[in-house]
């Protein structure tokens, strides 16, 4: 099986697209955040690879051609951000103030807890970019010497968690302003949280998607400082 | 042919960003440089929005799929994951909740402060409608 497939380029590409499509279908049927297409796709692929004793390398041989589009896709994030620039101009203080406070909270809480658990540098930098969009977070983890695959999983789990908890937390902590809600959700739970913010309202959704990029860029800067602490 | 033109702008910026990543000794990934270049290009109108919009929207829309191959790599990191499973769970839950609360409360305080000042100054308050 391995010998035949390892010569195939399209095995990795096809299985990725097909399983993702199945994930999309399950998400549409259930409508639950936990039914995340990315997560479902990964689980299905891992199951198939293990079941048929196919090496990761055999899969990656073709799948790498999907990964290379990550950089242009991240570059393209500038387009939705540009469309929301007007919003940014209206409340610059609230937006930057809130997001900077959020990014610092991320850095300090992850640093303190990592210290408590006695994590080493590799494990610590793996977790530092956990609340930002996967595209930027992956790059940070890789550059800092973290375990990129774990970073990706933690980022997705964070997003699902934020998506599920957002409404409850906003209610309990009396975060009522739609702008504040959107910023809180986007800064803590990136794109997966933004899906929930869009359900809450248009302002929440726009603010949340704006936070993804602003928070991502601010995190790049702060991680390069905080990474030196452990 | 519209896609070819648009993609060549986006991929050209990606290439430029890669060069910057190699040349600048900072721990910043190429994609972040590229994102900033594209944003500056759009703001300065050097890159008109409609010249990249269609392809960019497509790439952003399909972005989740691009994370699949890297995440499947978790197969090779199972041992590292097991080793730090408890810290991962605690850190993920605690920091996500804290970030959400702090960001929300801080921005809400700033917005309300700004609104109060606006009302005090006698400015017509149209923002309240959104609430």
C-alpha cells in the first residue's frame, strides 16, 4: 500500500479535500462548533493512515502542495482587514486598548502557568501563540522553536472553546457593548470565535474579525519579548 | 484570466515577504511581512482593492483546509503531546477565559468613558442605537 501510494501526489491532496468536505457536511447537519471541519478532516485522515499503515510522509508528499498556499492566504487577510478599517478609525482607543490588554493577559497568564507546570522553552513557546489565528500562530511557533503541530491543535481547541463559552462569559461578566463583545471574542478565540460573534450581530462580527489580525500582529511583537523568559 | 492577474499580485507579495524573512534577522514569519505589505498597499491605493479582491476572498475562504496537512503531523508528536497534556488543558481553558474577560471589560470601559465625555460635551449621541 505504502509503496504504491508514496509515488502518488494526488493521494494526499484528494484525501484532504474529501475529508474536509465530509467535515463541512457534518457541520451543516449538526450546526455545532465542536463539529469543526478542520478537526473532523484531521481525525478522519489520521484514522485512514493508521488503519492502512500509511506513513505520514506518504500523505505529506502530496498534501504539502496544499500547505504552501498558507502564506498567500495569510497575505490575503489584509483584504477583509482593509474593509473594516473604517471601524478601526471610529474607536481606535477602545480597539487598541482592549486588544493590547488581551494580548498582555495572554502572555502573562501563559507565562505564569508554564512556570507553575515547569514547562521547558519548547513547550512554552508552543503554547504562547494559542489565541491567535492559525496562520500567524503557526509561523510564530515554528520561528521560536515550538512544536508546530501541537500549536495548531491548541489553537483550534482554543477557538472551539471560545466559540462555546463566549455568550456565557459575556453575560456573567457584564460585557454588554457589542463592540467590546466582538473584541473580546476575536482576541481570545480568533476565527472560530468570530463565527459565534457573527451570530450575535453584525458589529460583533466585524469587530471580532478585525481583532483577529490586529491581535495576531501585536502577538508577533509580544511573543518575541516573552519567549525569552523561559 | 482575472484570477491569474490577481494571484500573481498575491504570490508576488508572498515571494517578497519570503525574501524579507530570509534577509531580516527577526523571528517573524514571511506571512506576517506579506500581510503588512498588502495592507499598506491597499491603504496607499498602490494596490487597488478590486485588483486582488476575488482571489484574496477565495484564499481566505479556503484557508482552513490549508491547516489540515500540518495538523495531521500531530501523529508524529503524540509523545510530546502526552507529556504536556495536563498543562495544555489548564493553560488553554484559563488563558482563553481570562483574555476574553480582560479584553471585553477594558474595551467596554474605554468606550463608555468616551461616550460619557461625548454626551457631556453635548455631542449628539447616535452610537447608542447599536446597543
